[in-house]
């Protein structure tokens, strides 16, 4: 299957264009993520270096173009296996959702009057931010090169991120730590939730490398 995908995506057809577009979308997501996190966590204002809403619209346009190219290619060539086209449509859906969550992080920055501090969660929060930032490049590598080993490792690593995010949100709901203003606690809870969802969608993307189409977004079956 992986060899088939490589051959198909290296061919001169619309699926190759769609594949390249999906990789470009992921790069746009990365730029949006870095800037939105900087605005919320490392800046006293919500000013950005670019218009994040325009960037989000660009990603949405990419998604529509990928759908159009896949539909056109499958309609014209009528291949025996439509899985590659379906995989691409699934991937760009996850990429588009990542863009939405990065936009949501920026919107937190506009609503929160000052730089968000994690207080007793700060050290671990910085680690999670770093891991997710690195995951963008690693996911792009696993996806574009069909690196099954890297994809599998990234899928496994997501459990740690997800577990910590769930723990923090539970604590903030049940017994907020002393010293947390209500606005800070609400903002942190939403931010942690958005980080978890971004990591989840990144994981869904690499699951397309190791799973058949019906299991994209789920863990790999044990062999």
C-alpha cells in the first residue's frame, strides 16, 4: 500500500497536486500555531505579525481545492482503488481543524488582558508546547515520506499529551489551585483543551500512514 501511494503521488496528476497542497496547508498551520501561542503566552498584547483570519481563510480555500482535485482525478481516471483520494480528503479535514484551533488560541489572547501564566503548571505546560511545536515538523516528515516508524511513534506519544491535558482540565474544574483568578483558570483550561485537540488532529494525520482508510484517526491494530 505504501509503495502504491508513493508511486501514485509521484505521478503527474491531480492527486499529486492535492498531496502537495495538503503539505502546504500543514506548514501554514505551523506558522499560525507559533504566532498564536506567542500572542497568548509570551506577549502583553494580542497583536500578531499577520492577519490570522486571512491565514485561516487561505487554509479553508486549500481544503476546497484539494477536494476539487481529488474529485476531478477520481472522476476522470476511475482508478480501481479510491483509497488515496479518500485519505487525502480525510487529512485535509484534520489540517483545516488545526487551523481553527490555532485561531481559537489567538481569540483567547484577545480576550485575556495579559500574558497567560501557567503558575504551578508552567513547567509542564512549556514542555507540552515544545512537544506540539516539534510535532508539526515530525508529522510533516512522517506524512510526506510515508515514514511508518515515525508515524507510529507519534501516535504513541500523543497519549502522554492527552493524559496531561485531561488531568489539568479536571483539576481546574473540580478544585482550582489557590492563586488562580477565575479568568486565568478559564483561559488556561480552554488553552490546554485546544492544545490537546491540535495534537489529536496531528495524530490523525500520521495515522493515515500506518492505517487503512477506515481506521484513520484510530490507533493501529496490533499485528
